[in-house]
C-alpha cells in the first residue's frame, strides 16, 4: 500500500514537472519567433552623422532665436515696469 502511494506521488510530480517544462519550451519558441520577427523589422539603413549634426544645429538655432525673443520681451517688460514705478 505504501509503495503505491509513493508511485502515485512520483508519477504526479513527474507529470507536473513535464507540464512545466512543456510550458517553458513553448514560451521559448514564442520568444524566439518574436525575436526573429523583430530582427526583420529593424531598420536596415541608418542616418548619416552629417545629417544628424545639421538637424541638431537647426534645432539649436531655433532655440537660440526663442531665447533671444524671450529675453527681448523680458527686457521690454522690465523697462515698462521700472518706468511706471520710478515716477
């Protein structure tokens, strides 16, 4: 009787271990398929350094223009504020 219980316990644990390994195997297959699909979808060409540098220069020049505009507006505001309060 005790041997039968041990056999059933071993069979159940082997079944659970087999099921767990099958789930891991299927997850691994899905991950490999997703990875191969991702490799195909990645871009094949890259931007040249010169074009990136020129685009950054354009962005920085626009930011400089914006800063100058804000500085000019602040100077006008400060001048108006001080002129109104000095009298």
